[in-house]
C-alpha cells in the first residue's frame, strides 16, 4: 500500500475496539493490585530533556544510541520522546522533591505510550505502551522478590498462567568491576569477529556486548564469563535470599546467567517474564534493581527497584472473545418525525439513568431504522409511534438474529427505567 497522509507513522497504530477493551481491562486490574501493594499512580510528560535518558539509561545502550526519537524544539532544546518510564519517574521524584526521610518506601505506578525507533515486527512497535512500577528506598532481597511476585500477580490476574520468571544478579559495583575485567579479556580475544557496534562497545561499555542482537556476537557471548562467578559474598547471599523468598511465595523461576538487560542503570537482581508455551519468545515484561539511579539524576542516594510490562505483548495473549462488546444496548426509535421530540425525551431519560442507549431517528421508514439499530448491535428497541404517544406506552422489540424470533411487547412508559434495569 502506498503511503498517504492516512497511513500511520511506521510502527505506530491506533488503539480501539477490542484492543482498547483489553488495554483498559489490564490497566484497571493493575491499578487494583497496585493499591493493594501500596502504589499510587504518577503520570509524567511524554517528552523529557534528552539528557534524562542519556544519563540514566546510558549513552552506549541500543535504546539511547539507536532507538530514541530525539529532536530540537523551537527553542533549540534537545528533547526526546520517552523510550521507557523509569528515567522520567526518577526525574519527577527529584523535581518534586518527593523523597523525604520518613516517607520511604515511595511506590509509584505509571502507564502510557513509549517510543523506540526499533525494527517493527510482531510484538515490537515504535510506539508501544508500558505499565510500570517503581519502588524507592527499600533495599532488601524481600523487596526484590515482592516486585517479582507483583509482576507475576498482574499477569495471572488477567488470565496469563504460563509465564516463566527468569532472574539473574548483576551484583554491586565491585562485583561488576571484577566481571568487567573478565569480559574485556574474553571479548578482546574475539575482537576481530565482533560486529562493528560491539567493537565500539568493547572500548566504551563492554557489558552491552552481552545484549547485542547480532547473531555472531550472540554466539561469542554464549561462552563468555558469567557474572555469577564474579559476585562477592554479600551479593551471593543477597541473591540467594531473593530466590528463597520467591520459593516462599510459590513462584517458580529459572536462573539465567546470560540475562543482563539492555539498560545501564541495573544492579543486583534483574528479571524478565516470558511465556513458556512458545507463543512468543521475547519478554512480556522485565525489570530490576537500580540502586545508583536516583543519585545519578541529582536526587538523594536512595535505592530503587522496578519493572515494566509491555501492554501490546500482554494484550496479544488475551482471548479476543472475552473482550467483545457484549453489553445490552437500547435503541430508541421514533416511527416518524412526528414522534421525534417525544422519543428524544425518552432517550434522555434512559441516558440519565446510566443505561447505554442510541437515538435512531435517521432513516426514511421504520424498517430502515430497525436495520440501523441492528447494525449498532442493539439488543432492545424502544419504538414510539402515534399510538404509543397517545397511550403513554412503549413498544419493546427484543432483537434476535432471526427476524421471526423477534418478540414485541408493550409497557407503560412510566415503568421503562425499572424495566431496563431489572430485566
Ligand atoms: P524494557 O523497557 O526494554 O525493559 O522493556 C519492558 C517491556 O516493554 C518488554 O518486556 C516488552 O514487553 C515491552 N517493549 C519493549 N520494547 C518494545 C517495543 N519496541 N514494542 C513493544 N513492546 C516493547
């Protein structure tokens, strides 16, 4: 199809109909669960100063170096459409001075569109939506396990039970420094075989080679040293406690030594949730601990952990049939223009009683109007003709797929609201 002004921007799509119903259902469910765990909701701007992302996510990550929608505004400021939610939430915590010593842990939830200049394919878009959770100020393996349990609970609450949790630990700064030395040594041996991007990463940020999408790099990574062999004693103890706590919560997990996640700000526990039925290979959600992030953005030195779930990937897994519009829809139909005002009064009465209704008054004759009401998926028609106005009644037609099976009945107009509510 050739591109016109009606073609959406590549990798972006409209959200409506069944998909919108799914989106709303997930968000409504997540808000209820978030309240239970003590989270409140935050909405940050869709654009931030570019530096917010460069500083927190890291200049050498794919997200910052290749995928950001960055442009100059009319005031010549470099701004970026947010590629993820955490950096903006951390910036908001600092801007609004949200951390005071006695209000920790601070728990915030967000949802909304994110933008990455990624290669569009199934489950990968340039505008997508995330649902995210951030918990600031409680550094404990229990908090990490609770975050994983929370992510898992959101998925199971919307009916996804075959999700597998993958976890790993990146340890603290000292563990990561030792690990870095080991991987620099290892990748230097294969430098000639690495992709051009990874050659640069080797100089600037070697850990990022581990999330290279290049097939050749991926093979070299398989034999690379594992972070688990470089964790110090405290990190090992911490990670063991996370695992034990997950077991206490009844959550099955797999330790994935190759998991590093593509953003610079992570430390200690990192995790991803994937579908184990083979339907989809990429992660539905993921997150981890980011102890230095708030400080990096000019805030207090307080630890944090969070995760995000990709809405489109989750929506894809939900059963379409459950989200069909199955509501009961009332259509009010004047037989001719003579009854239009009288029928309009009825329509307003029905709406003011919070009952979904349509006012079907366009169409040359009654059968045309019934046809329109049927296309609107009406379940009940309220027909007002000359007789009905005279007798203060309403003729009710129950819509049915076959015309023969349609049933009529006449009721007193004064009883209509009760009739619609309790029938
Ligand atoms: P990340 O912020 O990279 O940790 O991603 C968290 C989740 O967001 C992923 O597990 C995906 O479900 C979703 N996600 C990330 N990038 C995309 C994308 N380009 N299109 C759709 N979903 C995405």
